[in-house]
């Protein structure tokens, strides 16, 4: 979580080049970018429905270079303060951090995962223009602190959101509509990445795994997830920053998903939130006991904890 103390006035660490945004006509679709690649390949999709018509999220899609024959997809859930470039530029507290806008992160991830479609999911609500709230994925308060449950429907919403997003973007092999057990497109694979507050979505999905594995229209979708990345997870609640429930983590291990946990001292060594580090260690230990395929790393461990390095993990993982 990005705290108010970290976003105080006077932050001006990064100098960011201007990124233009060109609004287009119909369909709630806005190509976003500047003359040079890869920004030219960015497509903004507004108010995309997920599992239900009232659950809407804006999406940003970075298409891979070359023929769009691959069906490999990466979905990224950003943290607090992260928004579209134009919106961040208008907010005094967000403007210094524009190099971590949704557009910029999409380009970073495009380099990290070449040849894949990169989807960035904008939080459905941003309280005070900085606290991301993923209410469509997990029960949350105004500040985005989650209350997890086994049946909220995060996985179903993601399935519907991607299907509608693929249709809206005109991809050749979109996911079939929800409502049956139709096979997924050939070669479809999915990687999920959560950063900071965005990790609450991954956590909620973990709590839903037991039910999803026996539900026909979600089982195949779940099996398409190859990797899940937790990047310096954090939120304003007083616990459940990392999943520690042994039964839920056992389900994650049983799914065969490769788990990756990348953290920095900003989250796991904050003496004011000591539970974050404890939960992170329990998360790792429990998954290792289940023989999960897991990699984990503490980045910048020899440097002072800072929000700058908190963001930098997006580039370094």
C-alpha cells in the first residue's frame, strides 16, 4: 500500500516525458500512444463488463509485435495512485509518479513478457484519486482494504472481463461467453501479476480455487493459469496482506500454478506494519511445505526502505 506519508507534497523523483492520448470514436475504445512503438500498440477499452453487466472495469491492452497469432496473455493489477497517464497528470499527488502510469507499466511488462498480450486492469474506483479499490473482484472498503470470502466471484469476473475485452479489441480467438463449459481457444494461456494493492485480487482468487476447480465453466479457465506473481503486496487493512490460510494455500499448490513472490523492505520490513513480513514468510513456508513450484526474492535488501524501490520492483522482478 502507498501511504499518505509517502505521497506528501514535494515528491518529484522522476522526470517523465509527455505521453499523448488520442481519443477515438465508438465502442468505448481509445487508442493511446505517441508516434513511436510500442506505445502505438496500446488500446484503451472503457467500461468493459465482466461476469455481470454492472461490474465494469477499464482495460488497457498492449498487443504483441508481429502477427497476432499467439494466445498468451498477461493480466496486471496495479496498486494505489496508478492510473492512466492523463489522469495522473491532473492530480498533484500522482503527477510525480507518472512513469508508473498504466501505459508505462504496460510497456515495461511488454518487454518482460515479449510476444504476449498485456492487459492492465484499472481499479473500478479510486478514492481521493489515489486509493485503488477492486470492488468488482473482492469486497472492499473505500480505501481498498479487502474482506476475502470463498465465493465473491473474482475468477468469474476476470473470465468475463477478458472475454469481453478480447471481443472489443477484435482479437481473433476470444474466450467463449460465460454460461457453459465450452472449450477455451487453442493455446490459450494466462499469467496473473499483482502489484501492491493489486495483490488483493490474486489473494481473492486463491480463496476461490476450491470452488472453481469443480465448476465446469471456470475449471478450464483456471487450468489455463500458468503463473501468478505477487509484487510487494500491501493494503491499508490490519492483516491478510498475504494469504496464510493453509487450506487455501493447499488448493493453490494443488492447481500446479507456478508462484512468484517478489518483495522489498518497503512492505516486509516496515516496523509499523510488522504483520506484513510475518504473513509473507508464512505464505512462502506453507507453499514450500506443499512442494509448490515457487520462487521468491527480497529486492533492494541492502538499501533503505523507500517507495521508489517499491515501484522499481515492477521493473526488477
